[in-house]
């Protein structure tokens, strides 16, 4: 098979399209014939060496959608030909074939394309975990999604609306705010909204914010602490750099700041997360948005676009 291989840390040019042996299926594993690959920002950090040591060479990626090529001993839930999506792989998703533990593979509903399926794993899981497992979001609550045009943000907007929450999404551009409203948000605002308490009161009819999903905590956390309601929650999903905060703003409102790591989920949380996402895909309440499609051989361009591009939704690569 062919796959993207990384032999050393560096810029996107280290992503090489090479011939490599097919993975062998072991007990409890499945081999997936990849039809589409989802690109996540974390893969650019790993490639550049900013996410700890790696054993070289390696194939990046965890998100893919395709069909089951083969199953290992003990696997009863899938058979060759089944349509599936992944949330984690053993051998990397940037490849024509990827090996996975069977528990990290999920049925792809017939109404969902392979391209859409490749957008679910990391982005959908992070959004779901942030809203419901860490953020404890409930119907009727008001959630602010800071950075609502990317893969996680779009997923969170759709999932929150399906859960009957009131959604405010932020973007830096008029185009982005229009896109957020098209995804179902009740309101769209600039990233500086938590610095303008009167605007929050106006948008929420004086109720304020119950939950914030924060994708840029290094910029926004201090003002988030002043914007949240008494007993509110802030879930930190992403951050670049340090920030100084006033702890009294936490104390006075008895609010919570919660960290999130997708792979910190327990086995039962993982099952609940992806069972719920698969059901939402089947129902049509979760509709992953593809911002850009590229050949897998152009993974270097995809990595440049995920950092520097202005597309909304997810980047998908096709083997």
C-alpha cells in the first residue's frame, strides 16, 4: 500500500508519500480500506516535534472512513465490506489501509458520505465530550462556543442545538459569523464578546452564559471568568501560551474551569460518546462540514492549510 511517512520532525515537507507493507490483522483488530482521511491540528504539532518523542518512521492520523477489509480473531461486530469511521488507529490514518482496535471503529450510517465520516472522530468526539461529559450541558442552557468555524466548533454548534441549548458562536470575520448561523447557532459574535458583558446580556435576554467551550484559552480565559454565570462552567479545549487570571472571579461565582483531553475518556465515556455521535449522524442532527478536499499525496499542503488557511469545517484527504 501507499501511505504518508514521516522520517524526522520538521515542516510539512517531511510528509512523504511512500510505498509501505500492508498491516497485518491481529486478534481484536480490524483492517480498514481508507476512502477518506480527516486532518486535525494536533497532527501538525506531532509532525513538527511539539508533542513529544515519536518512533520513526511513522504514519500520522487517527480519523478515517472506509470499509472493513479484514477482521481479526474475536471480532464479531464487523465483517468485510462494512462501512465504518474511526476515532483512533494503530498504524495511522494517512494511508490506503489502516489498522485499528475494533473498539475504535464505528458504523457509518448509509446517509453519511465517507468524506463526512472522516470528519467525525476527533472533532465530533471533542465537541461531545466538551459539551456533555466535561461541561455537563443541559437543555435550556446557554453555551458560548469560542471559535465556532473549525471542525470542533461546527460539531459543537450542531450537537448543542440538537440538545435544545441556546448557542452563541464566535468568529473573527463577517463571513465566519454568517457560516455559524447557517450551522444552527442562535447568535454569532466576535471573539471579544466576553469582554462586553452588556452584549452578552442583550443576546441572552439578561440570563448570561451557563457554559463556555474555549478553543483559545490563552487569549480569552480571563474575560471568560467574568462572563460566566454563577455556577457556570468553562471547558478548555485549546490554548496557545499562558494567561493571567483573577481567581476571585472563580470564587465569587463558584464557577468551574475544566480541562479536556479526548483520550482521557474512560471506556464507558468513550462508548457513550461515539454511540451518541453515530445516532446523531443517523438522525441527521450532526452533519460534518468539509471545508477542503485534497489528495492524500498532498498531505503537506493539507498541513499548511490547517494552520494558515481560512476554510470553515474540516480538511479531508482522499487516497
